[in-house]
C-alpha cells in the first residue's frame, strides 16, 4: 500500500510539473508575440520619426537659404 501512495504522489507531482511547463510555454509564446508586436510598433514609430527629422532638416535648410538671401540684400 505504501508503494502505491508513493507512486501516486510521484505521478501527481509529475503531472503538476508537466502542467506548469505547458503553462510556461504558453506564457512564453504570448510574450514572444507581444515582443514582436512591440518591435513592429517601434520600427513604425522610428520610421515616422526619421521622416519628421528629414522634413525638419529640409525646412531648416530652406529657412537658412531664405535668410541668406535677406543678408545679401542691400536695404540701405
């Protein structure tokens, strides 16, 4: 009888461990998916940021060019 109890307890522990491993695998898959989504959003935002920086630099260059023309005018 004692061996049966030990085997039953061992079986229960093994089953609990397997359940925990499966749960951790599901959590890992969910986290991997969230990470992939976050990386995608980051790349999209980073791309928009680069576009805005490029536009800002173009505007800055145009303003500097306009100001340089004003500097060249003889208003006196």
